[in-house]
């Protein structure tokens, strides 16, 4: 890490470069790495790779949020339902304690 890990912008750019270089090396051989098509692939790959990864992360986050809210909804609906019926019964019976 550069700057003892304190320069976040530079370190994130370096990590991004490492990831895209590794991903590009998966698709390109050694002879294509130095060619124009290799350069084009190394430039285009981040444009495609980053939105796809962020899209998958967004979908996963939505699924996690839906699961958590579904669980909370089931748990809270029972207690709120009991409270509602208690208030309806008190109102129907006059609530004159």
C-alpha cells in the first residue's frame, strides 16, 4: 500500500488496476497482451466488469434486505395484530375502567 495505507484514492486505483490486469490476463495470452487488441481489451474490460460487479452486488443487497424485512414483518405483524385486537375489544366494550 502506498502512503502507509492512508492515501485511499491512490490505493483504490492501484487495487482496481491489479484486478483489471488479472481479469484481462485471463482473457489474453502473452502475445495478445502487448498488441493493440490487448490494449483495447484492457481498456474496455473495466468498463464492462465494474458495472456488472456493482449490479450483482446491488441485486444481492436487495435480496438480503427483502429477506430481513420479510422476517421483521412476520415478527412484528403478530404483536401488532394482538395489540390492534386488544384496542378494538376495549373500544367495543366501552373502555370504562
